[in-house]
C-alpha cells in the first residue's frame, strides 16, 4: 500500500504545479489525478440535458456542490459566445450586491429580475474558483414557461350513446420553446383531442405579456365494467391547479312500474312512472315508447276503446331493459234489466225466478237485490233470485256494481204481483 506524506500549499498555482511533477514525486501526481477525476461536482440544479426550465415570475437558479472554501462566480453566455460577468459569492456567504445573488454554504442562488422573458435562450454559468486545476463550472440554457390556468371544466356522460365527453378551457399558456400540449388521462389511456394549431394568442391586461388559450377536450366510450374511474387533465406547460373527474359505473336494477294502476275508471287520467331501482351510475335513461322521452306516462281522459292497450317502457344503459304496462279501463255497466219467470210447485205454490243482467261493462259486476231471495245463483253473468211472493204487489230493485269502482252502477226496477209480472221499469 502506497503511503504519501505531502504538504499542501494552498498558495500553489499553475506555475508551481510543474515543479512537483518530477520522477519520484509520485505522491503529488496521485493527488493531482484524484483532483482531476473527482472534480467538476458543481451543478446547476434541475438542469437536464443542458437545459433548465423556469416558471416565469418565480425564476430562481440554484447551483450546488460548491466547496465551502471556494468562491463562486456567475456569468451569462452571450449569443456570440462571449461571457458577461454577473457577480460573485464569497466563502463567507456574502455576495455581490444588487444583482440577485445569495449563498448558503455549498449552494448559491441567482434570482432573475422581473422581466424574465429576456433570458429565454440565454446560457447561465456557475463557476467555482479553484486554486489547483481549472475552474469547475456548469452551464445551462434557460427556457421559460408559465403555469397554465383552467376554467369551465366539465365532464358529461351520455348513456344513450354510451359515451363520455370532457372539456377544459386553458389560458395563460406560454413556453419559450413553443411546445404546447394537453390531453386527458384514464389509467394508462391517453385521450388527445387537443390541437395546438387552434390556440389563440392574447395579451394579459395585468402584465402586458402574450399568452395562448384554447380548449382541451376529449370524447370516449364509457367503461363497460362496474367500478370507479378517475379522469384527469395534463398540460404542457404544466397546470397551476389540477382537475380530475371521478366516474362511478354501477349497473341499474330492474325496471319498476308498480306505480301504474291496475284499473282506471273511464274518463279518468293516468299517471304511470317507470324507474329502475337502483337507477345505476350514470343513471340509466328511462322512457315510454312514443311518449315524449319521459319516465312518466300521462294519459288524459282514457276511454273504453283504450282498454287493453300495451305501453312499453325502455331503460337505456350499457344493456337494455323493457317493461310493459297493460292499460285496463274499467267501465259500465251501462244498463241492467230484470226478467221474470214463474212455475208451480208440487204443493201448489207459485215460485218466481227474477233474473237481473247487466250489459256493457268491464271487468265484472256484483248484483244486489232489495228483497231477500230464497236462493240466489250466478248464471251466465246474470243473477237469478228465486222467491215466493206473499203480497199482491212488490217493487223489486236490482243494482249492478262494477267490481273495481263502486261509482259505476246500473239499476233495474220491476213491480211484481203475486200472480206474475204486471209492470217493470229500468233505471240506468
């Protein structure tokens, strides 16, 4: 193992270096090689591939890796290749005044003056004064950008076309490299409908600076599987504030038309709502076929001719559903009649059968008599009342009542004599 005992003269400069490099003075040679190969640690932070991109109005360039016992000099490289001196920060952390310099130990920062756009394309140089070998430095070309602002951001869904549309208005866009882009992202998918050629140049009233503005939009199919999906917008230059939209996809339940009435009295109006429970996300579109694209079916003054009509409700989503409502109009009876027949029993008694029959009704009727029947039977949609009259004259009333609505009735009246029918009247 090589052991060297050397004295370092901090006053040594390039003129004295050669005096130490002679045969046998291996120690000094090794020190110089180490210095050469481990030097050049000075670096302008965030300088990538020779370029640093600054946000205007907050333009700070920081140089790091500076030796605490070395001064650091800042320079600009002009377009003709010459350098112009900016200022110096010394080892005691003091800097040249009035030029926007600051130093804290191994780091030094340059604060550009407010009119930063004049620096776009210029090269800045951070240089450390070194007493042993050539000064270490790092150069970087300055590019500028703004922080893009957003407004009128919205995302809408259309389950009928199973599509999604999003849009944001971007303004205050500026890049000294003239690179503009914008797109929407979902997971690994990128939706790019932004066309930089359509950007419009305008002047900001407050700063007097020129910027670009335009819409960044996209249209896509909705996801097919249930889940939560987050869409967000990406811009170059970058956005000052982020915007994202969370979409939840969940399947709707079965269609429900339980609010639809089983029967409707004639001349009445109908309100019938069709809905999915749960409605799904985004909500499915429910419509009644041929009725104004509404989830509520409204029918005014239904007539018996409408009885039996079928109305179809549709749910539009990723999958389609349908449900049917059959309109049943209750009507009548329009009239009722009583007919009479008599016969003799073996005991010599006269027995009378009174038959009450209603007509023009739906769905059915119930019959009631104002007299007690010895026996009542239902035959061929009619009521037959069997009785024996003990009085010479009896007024008999038969009332037919619609089974769904008691307000729909027809009444028949007959006067019956002990020996048979003399008079009858129908009341409807």
